[in-house]
């Protein structure tokens, strides 16, 4: 997203951007917490999820290099009932709340990008809710793997079945069965803590329409950011 900004606008931000490490499992913010920073992932992926009173959780959306974490900072909320946790380790640029708000209020290209990204993020959240309600666990797993692959083009994911189960809000046994079926068909290869996608087209065949809906909306709204 930052790479999609024109040089004249990026120069306003450059001196205030801090490249920070994002370790697997790092909690960027908790429900109800006052947000201090916006994060623009580069090589990391952040999971936005809701945690129930019982401690159960489910991912609402993921954020990679195409977006940013902390939309409530420029939408006027400053807090959110969801949590943000690093799903895939890497790096991100961090920007203080006041500086983000100042740049957003310039009403330039950054504002335009952030508003379009927010619309795409809303589509992802809504489609995830519909997918979790109406589609099979195998379809959900394939959708989740495809979305993650779009942000980690190597095709190799450092990911445990337990973590995937938490992301989808299901029992680990269900993920084990669904992943086992995909492995038997030669679509993925799984070993402890690692998932390697061998046949992306096979994933696309097994998933539901939700992946395509979200992908098309991101392409439509953020083609300039996704190309960079």
C-alpha cells in the first residue's frame, strides 16, 4: 500500500515510518485497547479476530502487504472489540496515531487508498462470516490457504494445524481431517508446523466462491497497491 503512494505524498510519511519486527504470536492490540500505532505489513501477516468471553476465537480477516492494521484510527473510533495478532512473522512499518491522522486529513492519495482498503476489508469480513456459516470446513480451509498464499507467494507456510483451527474457529480434529484429504489428493504436503502447497489449482477447485468474491473486490479497489 505504501509503495502505491506518489513520491510527493510518501515523502510526508517516510521520516515517521519505523520498520519493526513482527514475531509470530505478537499481540498488536487487544479488544477495547486504545490504539497507538497503525501497522503496514511488508512480509508479515496479521490476523484480526474476535475472542468470546469463553476464550474461543475466530478470524474475521487477515492483513498483509496490501493493507494496514488499525483502520479505526482514521475512522474515528480509536478502539475496536477485535484483536490483532501476528499470524506470519516478518516485518511491518509502524506509524504513530497522530501522524496517520494528520496525513489522512490532508485528503490526498493516502486517504483515498485507506478508504478503498476499508471497503475491501469490510467485504472480506462479511464474506468470511458467510463462508463460516454456509460452507464446508474443507472449503473454508482451501479459502484460507489461498488468501494466505496471495500474501506469501513462496507456497510454503509455517503454520501448525492448531493455529489454523484457531483462525477458523473450529476443532483441530476437523482441520486434521480436511488437511489429510487434501494431502491424499496431492494438493498440499503437511509436516509438523509446515504446510506446502503443491497444486494451487487444486485448492481453487475445492474452495467456494468466497475466495473469488474477496479477491475480485481487492483487485477492483486496490489494483495499484496490489501490483506494487
